[in-house]
C-alpha cells in the first residue's frame, strides 16, 4: 500500500478520535469547547471519510459493507445531532466584564417544553488560544424568586450573583487555577 492510500483511513480515524473526545471529555479550554465540541458532526464526517476510503477497497463485498455501515452511521449521527440541537439551543445573553482577564458569560436556554427559561453563567479567562471557561451556575425561572437578576464583581478575585428575590451567592476564585471555587444551581 502506498502512503497516499492511507490518507483517508488515517483522516477517518483521527476525526473519529476527535468525535469520541468531544463526546466523552469536557475541557476547560475555550478553543476545544467552542470549536471542536461537535461530536455528531465529527461523527458524520468520520463516516463520510470511511466511505470514501472504502471506495478504494479491492474486495467488493467489503467495500459494500463499509459503505452501507458508513451511510447508516452518517444518517444516525445527523439525525441524533439534529434532535439534540432542537432541544438544547442556547442563545447568548451577553457578557459582564470583570477585572482583566475575566468576564462572565450569560447564556439563556428554554427549560423543557414550558415557557420558563434557564440562565447559564460561566466564568471566562481570556488568554488567546489558552482561554478557559468554567461553569458558575444555572438559574431556572420556573419559580420567579429563583430567576437570575445580576452578577457583580466585588473584588479582583470575587463576584456575587443575585437572584430576583434578593438572595446573593458569593463566588471566590481559586488563585492557582483561576476558576471558581464554588458553583450555584437553582432548580437546574
């Protein structure tokens, strides 16, 4: 076999490994979370690359078997990805700037099939390619008193999250990692 004939199978294996990594492993690195955290799209691409690699196989029955399995895998990955995307859509609600290099990211999503929504908060530390993001908390507004109200920086390594009824949740940052020491979840 020539090295050129190994390019498509190697690309399929690498893409499959990225899909498995994105599906099974959570990372704090923003680059991985925002750009490579698409396991179903990567899985579909893996199946397409495997089908293209199978087109060069000499054994007819093996070529047909791999192409049928790749078609089934692509269809399943796209269908499952579309269904999960429908029920987990998240929209950006803005950022709250903190002391450099920190920001709090606000995201809103629907909570189930009802009219209530969930506000997701995460802490972002900007550092170029090595930017990191950690979960701060989530607040479900099915109980109006538990709805997210505001986030305020109280110091260079501390912030405070407030809900609609006035309760506050202080969060201190870990000086070693830069991430939050605690998280908060109300009805999530």
